[in-house]
């Protein structure tokens, strides 16, 4: 019989966990491993709430094994390093994103694409190398192999930096990989939420013209006046959409609700690219004629490897980019999840772990 979570490892830990598909989060005691020779241990100060946390705790993807301690946008202060750690020291400010392990030997790992490794170990809800479950950042501290830790630049606030470790790299990576990062290009951003607002910020910092595409006309002033988008399209307005046909070099589609791809494909120029980073529950219908007639591409992208995640954090610091956040105490987390379900946040909740999570 497996040990109880608080007995699996030698170091006591505590956080908030969901015990079943209701997704209700409540205090939870568990344990972390001792700091190994290549490990970094750090006290978590802030943890972002990602929409995937909500999907996972409610088992909407059918893969949850309870109890679940969510959270994969962690920032904290190093308290201990292993004897073979070379990159970090006690007192450094660090972050951990969506992954804490990979096989380190496959082609993807060799190419700094650990996020596509078949042996990927997620920050929570995965099996670790010792067979125990991984627990995420709605908790007091973390122990992680130094390879999967990134340095947070001194100029960045910890709370605004935390969501970059998922939301930031999720939009930064496809902009770089698909060549949509050249100054003067015209980028469409579908959806103005946690991912979308980061895509606007990175796009503008890269010198792009940015058009936001949204179902919500009320977001126009937010997109253009505050975030700096150049144009705004209401996706259910046929006249607006028709007027923009064939104008976009690329589109980052961040929406996880059911929607049609065909209108977005029409907005792309010849050789244009529609890149999916949102995960709707129902499969898309893909009309090949619209793609063929413009030699267009529909692609996808998932977070980023560790090298690219550090590159993204450094770029964000250089351009003064952080997430727009609402900082909350940990005991507000269930209300935050309810609000997230209703898209009632601009644009990311961040839990103040250091000041509000107590044993």
C-alpha cells in the first residue's frame, strides 16, 4: 500500500488541494523530497492561476488523479541548493513553469524542446521518477532539478512575473518559431484573456502591428488604449471581418471555447499562419479549401523549452513586460476559480503565497 502524501518524502509541505471533481480546494498536508545534489529548493512567494488548473481540478480532461495541488506559474526564493548545482545559490529569485522533468536523452530534449519530450514530467498531476505524484505551486515550497528552474531578473516584480512562466511562454514561443516576430508584420490575436493580453504585449515589443479579434465589443478600449493594440475586430460582425480578409501575416488563437477556424483562416494573407494555443473541448472543423487557396498554415504550439522560457523572461524584463494581475490571498482561491470560469479577471489571478498560506 502506498504511503500517505505526507509520509512519501522526508520534508513536510502544505498547500491547497482538490480531492475530487468538484474542484473544491482546501488545506492539504503532503511532503517533498529532500534536496538532491542537482536540486534547487525554494520557498514559493507567488503562484499564478492558469485556466488549465481549473480544467484539471475538475477533471475536465479526464486525467486527474486526486488529490491535486495545482499551480505551474511559481516564483520564489532559493533556500537550499544541492552539491552539484552550478546556476543558483541561496537567496536567488527563481521560477518554475509547467514542467519539472524530462528524459534528457531524446531528440526533443537535445534540441531544448523538453516541453515536447515523451517522458515529460508536469509540475503537478504527473508521476515523478520515483513513482510518486508531483504537486504544484499552491503550496509553501518546491524542490526541483536546477535544469527546470529559471532565473527571475532583478527588475521584474515576482507577482507580475509568475504568469509569464506559462501564459508568457505559450504565446512567445509560436511568435518566434513561426517567424511572426519580424518588425512591421501584422499579427492577429484571438481572445483577450490571460494568453491574449500577453500576445499583444509581446507583439508590440517585437515591433508588430497587432489586431485583437474578440467576441466582446466592450474590450476594444482596453485592447487599444491600455494594451496598445493597433486595431480591433468584433468576430461576429460580418462587415468588420470581411473588411480585414487577407490582411494578417499570422494569427495566435488563444481561445479555449468552441469557435470556427474558417473566419480566421480567411483573415490570413497568402502564406499566412493560424497558430492554435487554446484547447477547446470539441475538435475543430477544418475546411481544406480555404487553406489550399492561400497556401495557408494551421499550426500549434505548447509552452516552451527551458532555454526559450529563460529567453522569454529576459526579453520581458528588457521590455518591461509583466502580466496584468489581481493578487489574492490563498483562502480566496475557490472564489477565484468561480470568477475564472466566468472570465471575470483582468487577466490573471496570482496567489500571494508568502503572506497568506499558513500551515
